[in-house]
């Protein structure tokens, strides 16, 4: 009985008679019932199935769904009913495949490009350039900026050259990160917001017609002057004509050159040239060139600065200013005095303390007094005068009856014949805090220490407040190197009562006390009381020290 061979979906493929084989219907050998020697054919069928008909050419008797391994291209294919199609891969060929269906992919081996079939045509997936022509495409990248933040951009690439970038933000690319440094090398040291062309591409420009532009020749459009409307400029205007500039409907003001001499002219009769300033929102006249009188008028508005020497040929200069500031280090007075005989008696400064008739304060003077003669007591002499501080009333003529006044300063370097204060002191390093009036002795961890024993024979002096003369003044300050009175009047921390003239000695704890003459020696006596003391409490008491 013959075999009826059906395919998978139930259609009769072939009727196979007993004792026969079929090699024409399929690429397998179909074996009929009772065929002698069927083993070889059966085993070959199994091998063909196992190797998927491995061959350099497609099977001849293929049926739909049959697999074929393309030995030449090492590619597994399936028969669709009309063609063998690669299984799970892209078809590789130099020409576009025929009989393609929606979704098929084809790799163009000639141009190394991948395509997909849309159902109507092959559409390029990429790359956009053919092999050997360089990259030409829009590339999405995320380079880092110089703060380490990722920035999204589009790179416009033509034939492997970056001609532009598109960014929604302005930033400075990193010079160390890979994509950032590549961007800098491509001509983008900074990336602008919008579309930017590479500085590394010579003559890179936007070509075509635009309705508007931010700049022309690199200059902002707003920076061009208009001729049909009011406008301003922050740049320089050059008029290369000696005829210059004319202002006004009647050319009332002209600015011209003649032999390189510049002339500003008011051409209207008797009209002024006025210079004004804005003073706190108020327009004020600074200077007027009066066309009627020919005068230069300077109202009291603003400052006047003269670059160079100023010579005033008059009899008086009045400066109504709050502060007179002079940069030069020498102010010359009596400039027109030609000889000693012509010197005025007094030359210097006057402090006006009231000009009205009701003023009661006398004016003050710091002057060179030409009338002061050398009295023979000075080292350098005062022949020809001396610097003197006076006071005198406004009615005095040439300081007819001046009165000497005091001078006050922090430090005066001079020769003194008297002093206001009463003790001679010197700075010494102390080993602890001291106070005015403390009795100190030599010793301790430094030079001096507070005297802490009674009848100390190392007694040295008393901490002073205002010495008449201070030796070793720059040794330190009052905390580290207090002033120690060695002789003269000084206030001493005195414990107990005492009478003027009593001898004083140390009492411990930096204090002093009155001592009986039997206790006193040349080594422990500090000085004597100047005034009586009537109470027992320790108090600052005026004494004279250095007197045994």
C-alpha cells in the first residue's frame, strides 16, 4: 500500500509507491514501503537535517520553512516560499535584496551601511556616509564643562570635521575630560548658547539671506549710528575736515581748524557760551563766556583744577574752603622779600577765632618771630628769629602785643631747660604685673619684681605714672617693662600713718611704710614722705625717693 506523505499543515506532498524512493519532491530521500537498502538513504537524511543542508549553493527541491546553511557566507537561511532569507541576521550583499518584506535588514557590503525595508523602499539606518568618505552626521554628545557638569550638545560633523555645535546653554568645556578636550581642540574653547560655528574651520559662515542680525562685522547692530533718528555712540567720532562741525539751525556754534588751531565760535551777536553741570539732579552753570562783555565768569559751582603753575597778579586771594590741602612739602612765604632788612617781624600761620566786633577769643599764630634775638643760651643760636606760638586780638596791628601760648605734642625732640613732671624713671623688665605706686626691687625671674619682704635691702624704686624724663623708653611697654622712678616726686603705695619727712622702707606686697630711724640703713631706705598721712589704709601717697 502506497504512503501518502503530507506536509505540516496537512497538504498532500507526494504519494509514494511501495518499494520506491522519491528524490525529486524534496531535498530529502523519501523511502517507500518495502524499499531494499533504505538504511543509507535514511542516514543521509538525518545528516542533511543535522547540518541544515550545508552547501555552497541553495538546495534545489526546497520547500517553505526549510533551513539552509550557506557554507560560503557562513550564514543560516530559511526558505520563505519564494527565497532563502537569513535567519536572525542582516542580509549581506553589494546590491539591495529583492522580494524584501517589511522589517528586513540589509547590510551594504560595498558602502558598509545598514538599511531597513519599510515595505516600500530601503531606508538608511547608518552610518550616513559611505565607506572611506569620513563621518558626516549630527552626533549627540555629553562633554563635561570646566566645573565637572555634563552638558548635552549636538555636534555637526562633515567629513570627520566638527563644523558646529548646538547647545541650549553657554559653558566652558573641560580641558582634561576626553569629550571636553576634544571639543576645545575642534575650535570651541567656549560654547555659546544656540548654534555656533568652529573657530578652527577657516571662513566658516552662515550662508543665505537673513531678515535680521545681531551684529555686522562683529559689531552689535545696536552699535551702528542712525542718520534718520536721534542716536548715541560710546565710540569716537572723527571729522576729517577743517570745516569741522556746525550746530544750530543758523550755524550758531562752529568748531573749526585753521593752521591746526582749533576755534569754538558763537556766531550769534552778544550770545554766550555756557558750560553747565548736573549737581545732584540740578543743572548749574559752571562757567560762562559772556558774549556781551567778553568776560570769563566762574560761578561758585564745583571744583577748579589747574594743571601746572598758577600765577595770580592781584593783591589778595581769599579761599572760602573748609579744608586747604597742599601736596607739596614746602610752603613758601615772603616770596618777594629780597633781603634780611626787608623781612617782616612775623611770618607764619594765623588761626582766626572770630572776625566780628563781638568776637572775644583771641586769634592764634604760629610764626617765625624775626624780632627774637639770641640770648646766648642756645646751642645753635637764634640770630634772625625763632619759631613762636602767640595769641593776639584781631585789633592788634602786626602783633604789637602778643602773648605766648603753650605747645602740646606726643614726643618732642629738643633741648629742655625744665620739666612739668617730677621724677626720673627708666624702663625695666618685670616678672609679673605691676601697678603705679608699687615698690620694686632687683631680682625675680626678670630684672625687677614687686618687693615682698619688710625692710628689703634690695629696694630699687617705685612704678611711675608720668615721669619728667624716661630713660630706655623703647625697651617695651608698661605691661612688660614698667617705668621705674629712681629719683624725685612720685606716688607710693604707703601702708599706715606717717608725717612729712618720715623715712619710708619696704613693707612687703609691693607696699611701703614709715620706719623708725633705728630700722633705717643706707640700703633699705626708699625715701621720705612729703605730706602727712592720717589713716592706716594703704593709699597712694606723694613721696620723694632717692633721698636717704
